[in-house]
C-alpha cells in the first residue's frame, strides 16, 4: 500500500480530486468559509492524518503541481499585455498604492508581533508574509528567519485574503473591481490574485502586477524595516 502513496500520480490525483470537490461544495453553498483553497488544504491534511500518510509521500506528486506555480505567475503577464493600455492610465496611483500597502504590511506585522512579545526569529519569519512563497522563503532565510514558519504564514495569509479579502474591502466601501484586484495581489500574493480573476480580467491583471511589484519591493526593504524594529 505504501508503494501507491509513493507514486507521483497519487499526490496529483488527490489534489485535483479534492480541489474539484471543494469547488462543487462552494458552488452549492456560498458560505465564505467554503473557499476551495481553504477546503482543499483542510481535506488533504485530514486525509493524510486519517490514513497515516507522510507529507513527503504525498509531496512526491504534489511538488509537480507546485512547480506549475512559476509558469502560472508568468502567464499572468499575458493578462498584463492585454490590459496594458488600461493599466497605463492609472499606473502612478497604482504603483503608489502598492508601495504604501506593501510597506505598511511589513511595518504592521512587525509592530503587532513585537507588541505581543514575539521572539526575534518569529518576527524575522513573518515579516515577508504578503509575498509569494518562493520570495518569502528567500527573504526569511536572508534576514535570519525560519523558512518553514514563513511558508506557513504566507499560505495562511493567501487563503485568508482569498476567502475574506473582497468582503472586507467592500465592507470598507471599496467597490471598484480594479482596486480590489490590486489590493488582493498586494496583500495576498498568488492566491489573492486567483480570487481577483473572479472579479474580471482587468482586476486579475492588476492583481498579478501588484503581486510582482510588491514582491520586488518587499525583497528590497524588508531587511531594513526588520532591522529598525529589532534595534
């Protein structure tokens, strides 16, 4: 039986079946916690625990799906190309919003963590919470954080933004779909951008570009901000 779990197709098949099931559940019940990404994570974790399957065995196949994240992000460039003229008209306020949002993301999480008495390694690990996992892991490693903690926080932030982001933004009076897309891409990286695509192609293009700009910004300024907080 263990040989089945070690096959690459096991992880791929399990992930796809679970995600499609989660989408069906979300289609029937529009409850906010029935987010496909969140449900998929919970279902897979429960499955692995119930059948006592090591994550490493599941990830033999799961890593191939993870590899596709890179090409998927690059593919967002197609949307940017298609919507370039519309984005260009708002490029200054867009970049300004992403820079402010990305900077405040780092400052706020470091400040809250410090206020709550978090240890230095934890602060260094959660500082890059709003960028996509590969970038967050590199930043966390560079500034002395724990990569596994950084990865967990990044995924949690993405799922939260995907599930609750649009509702929170609309509650705050932000109803413009393009602004919602930019906010989701800035705060919730790739998973948030996937949700932005549900708002429309232009919103998805804003989300993808915001994710890239914030990734670059966070990689540059995070070490300096963290250093100021830990003086």
